[in-house]
C-alpha cells in the first residue's frame, strides 16, 4: 500500500518493501582497513598525473603554497566527514549529510555536485591511462580511445561482479601503486637538486619572482591542480551501507587514508620537479616517468618500472571512483531525486545501471575531448561546490542538533570545518580563474539538474529511503520535544 504526504513544499511517497528490496546493497563487505584502502585508491592517481599542470599555472612555489592550503582544507574536511559519516551512515554520504542539515534542495544540490565530480574524474584518469600506455609504446596505438573503452568495460565489469570482490581487487592494485611510488622516491632522492624546482622563468605578472614565476595569482590558479593530490577522499562514506560497522570503521578508514595521502603528496611535489625539473614535467600526461628520464638522461629501468607499475595507480583511482559515482547515483535515484530505474540492483547486489550509465558518459567525454586537464577542472568544480555544502552541513548540524548521537566528534568542532569551508570557497573561485568556459558549462549542467528537481522530482520523493527516514526521525523527535 502506497501513501503520499506533503511536507514543506516536497511531496513524499511511501513505497512498498519490494521497491527497497530491489535496491539493496551487500552489507558487511568492508572493514576499516578496506575503507582506508578505498580512500587511498580514490586519490592515488593524483600522485601519478594531473597535479603537475599546476606548475604551468603557478610554478613550483605557487603549487607548493596551493598544495599546503589544500592539504589543510582536506584534513579539516575529512575530520568533519568522519563525524557525519559515523552519525549518519547512509550510501548517499555527502548528499545524506546535507539532506539532514539543509533540506531536500540542499541535499540534492550536494549530491549533484558530487555526481559531476565522480562521473567526470574517471574520464580524466582514462586520458592519463592512455598517456601512460602511449608513452610505453604498447599495442602500437596512435589514438588512445581503445584504451579508454577497455578500461571502462573491464572495470565496470568487475564492479558488476560484486562489491566485496571489487574492493579486494582494488586494495591489491592500490598496494602495487604504492610500491611504484616508493621505488620512485628511492630512485629520485639521489638526483634531487633544489635549483630544478625553480627552473620556470619568471613572467611579467605582478609580483612574479623565481619562487612565484606567475605572481600571486598563480597560487590561485594552481589550487585547481593541488586539489588533485586529494580529490575524492571524501568518497569513503559512500561505502557506509556496505561497511561492517560504519559508526566505528568510517572515521578510522577515512582518517588513515588521508594520512597516507598527505605523505605521498609531499614526496611527489618535492622529488618529481626536484629531480627532473619543473619545466620538464609541467605539461606532461606521465610526469613521474618523464621526471626519471630527465633526471637520469634518458630511458632506464626505473622510468619503465614507474611507467608500467604506475598504471596501477591510475587504474586504482579509475576503478574506485567508478564505485563512488555508482553509489552516489544509486542513493539519489533510490530516494527519487533522479529517475528511480537507475537504482535497481542485480542478483549480486550491485546497482548495474548506476554503473553503466555514467560509465558510458565518461567514455564519450574522454574519447571526444581527450583533454585530461579540462576534465580535472570540471571534476574540481563539482567537488569544491560539494565541499562548501558539506562543511556548511557540519556547522548547521552542530548548531541545530547538538544532542545528535556522534560516535566520533571532530577535533575543534565547527572551527575545523569552518577553515575547510573558507578554503573550499577560495577553490571555487580558483576554477573560474583557470577556465571560465568550463566552469560555466558545469554551472549550466548543475542548474539544469536543480530545475529537474524543482519542477519534477521534488513531487516524487521516496519517504522510506534511508536518507529521508533520518529526516523523518528528526522531525518526530522535534515534535515529541
């Protein structure tokens, strides 16, 4: 029996148990170690490629400052997400947190921003995978689109196989990628020369110097690429409904993953340009192997090793972010914000349409544009909007619901998430500094989704979806009080 009710401009429909049974994920598939591995897997491709484009925008000094600022932002944000994910353990993650704090429109806006980030980021990574494959001269490829297609088909297929299996494969691939980073670090330490960090000639920009060759504005522009060292760590809470004990494991997993990423970011930022030269790797699709070749004067075993094994880092992030976009789309669809048919799960409890549809879009983006740096900007734009909304959600929940159960509490409370909020707002501005057209295109897509919500889906939300039930519980508690 279905019933409808109207609350604050939104119409809810209570669906049958069969509806939710067809949209059920596999519970208990991941403990905190796998969650930490998932967090590292999301991001580790950023150590292998993408961040180096920031050298073209700000030089090494500008990228250094930008990276420090983004490291602070992500650390503060992760501490806030650790609290919210332990208190509200739902597959919608950021959308679920914002839904509780900011209402249906704020929740949907957050979910769409995250979905833009996660749907586009794999396309950028696919381009970098193609760049690494071409650099190795594999298969005699002169165009990388077959690599993009193979990547999507293989790794979407592994996710269709089952979440437990996929997370374990992902963990192994991430471990292999970390081996490549360790080998790179050991091999580049003897070749480090501080002068190579500053080999990009100063421009005539205001305030330009050897340290900041593009002036102070270069720091702003470099923020977009500094984010690539950490982008998507916030996706760990998307595994909440598939974790063994989300209230305890989520904080452990996301914080442990962040610690690993802070270490790898510092090593890559220092050793790649310090060994190979900032100028040599600034525009490269495979900066680590190129840095080794520049440092050692040509092809060598270490360059080939980092190139071959480095593919594991790109694949790990590609593989894991596919997981992330499918769970975000699944949650929004299950709750009725997006078409409900996209949240149906198969026999192995995987949301197959939520895996396939964004994968198709991502492949087309990669194949048509083949512009990894452009897609980084698009992904970062979606990410930074979601960061602003999620940090605002933490602050609102602390103020409005001080007695909410919080198995983990953010050190510093709203001061910590307030710092992340301010830095996230600065990063939003930075996207416009780098590419106004790309930012406006994404803003247009964002507005179109909000129009869909306002005119259609807000009249068809699912009352007994988990994220909406949290809202109903809160409302009932307020009425009792």
